[in-house]
């Protein structure tokens, strides 16, 4: 499994039972491993046409390259991963699994921007959502941990990493999410701004002459936690006690709480709050701060459980109306499942 994220490259070799046989540190190490039967790639953006995993051929790759402008921080890295793996392992089937696919069935109310219909139709303007592989796995794993059918639960999944998004899952489906047409919308992230007033961007262009290329560079690479605290690393920010770090944490948690409430409203209530991703899994202070402002939703976490959480864990306070979990992100398992489904269908 090849997972080329915005700030990392994760590789996993899985057997038929999803046991991890190896986690190579680079693509160069693939040649030294047992030859895989297939390769699954996490692809961030599938646009309107890719709503299921698909076997990669020249036509698919061409269509994926046409989507680079929609995810310029991610899509080129995913495409480079395809090229690099093919060079090392020529002839091995490759399957694309899409972060947007889990959100393909968003209700129209959640997916539609209030823009002219002619624009929406001509340019494919809609809220696509991202981190779908992580949200899908966290949803399935939540059901396993609670011994319940996830389709019977109202779940908010908080994927908090260098990139961050929340997803409202009801009936086992994504019914709302915080990222939109691109991965820039939503929560403050490591170097991305998250949502900003579009009028602010227009003002910078019209009144200050800020060029489009500069806007794109700043919004993607020079904003977020980096802009507020001088570092994109949440661990460093949490370890500091200065005004910039304090402001960065306050802005981040303020937005996080508000978005959790927004996702809850989309479902008319909340049964389970899930934290996943690098920050979600490893920053108990962020989980605590977020939960401290969500008592009105029924969220209460146990401070001892929260501080001790390692891997998958229940961190909720006894008797809390909402269950609170930490789930280890395993996008590799979702990619593996999608890859097997495609190759199984192709062999029938």
C-alpha cells in the first residue's frame, strides 16, 4: 500500500489477512521485499468521475493528472508514487483508492455551493470532501470497538494530522464533512489556512495586488499553525508557553469545537466522537481541550483514560451520553480492501 500524504510517505506490505509484513522506509526498499500481488495507492482527489477504487491504466492516469489543480499539495505526490512503484515493480497491477469516494454520496444540502448552476455544472463545483479512507476505516473500527453496527450510530470522526478534516457519519455514510472543493476548506491545519472569508482573498487581490500564485502559496504552505506559531508541529506548540503558541492552540481548538458541533447538527445528535490521525491519536491535550467545550453535546472524557490512551482506546468518562474513542488511522487497510475488491471483480 502506498500512501503519499501532504507531509509523509507511508508504505505497507500486507498479507491476505491484513497482517503487516513490512513497512519500508522508502520506495527504493520495495525491490528488497517479497514481490506483491498488487499495489494499492491512496489518491486524494477522484473528482466527479472516480467514486470507487479503479485499476490504473494509461487512461486512468491521464484523468488523474487532470485533477492536479484541485489538490496541488497531494495529487502530484500520489502520481509520483504511481510512477516510482511502476519503475521498481513493473507489471504488478496497481489500484487507485480515493479519499473523495467516501463522500461521493453527500446529501445535496451538504455538497452544494450557493453558486450559479451554470458554474456548478460547467466546472464541477461541489464539496468533495477528503480523508475518506481514514473516515471510512474509523467508522468501521468504531463499530468493532463498541460491538455495534456503525450504521446504527451517529459518529463524528476527527482526522487530525498535518491535514485535518471532520466527518459526520450517519447510517454508515458520510453526510457532511469539513473539507470542500479542495483540501483547503475547514479546520486550521499545519500549513494550510482552513476556511477564510472569500471576500478577504478578493480584497487582497483587488486592493493590495496580491497575485493568485502568491495567494495559493501562502494558503497552502505558509498559513495554519505555521503562520500562528512559527511551526507546523503541534508537539512543539504544546510544549511552549508563549503568546504565539497560546493563540495557535486557542484558534485551533475554537475551530475544532465549532466544527464538531456543526457535524453533530448535520445528524441531529451524536453517539460517538472519534479522534484519529497523528494529532488525534497522540495529543491528549488537544482531545481534552476540545471535549471541555462540548459538554452541552454530552461529551465527557476521562482524564486518566485520555492521558493513558495508546492505540485504539475508549477515553470517555463513565456514564457520559456520548462515547469518545481514539482510533489508530489505518488507511492501508481500506486501500487493501479496495484493491482486493477491484482485482476480484476483474478476475470474475
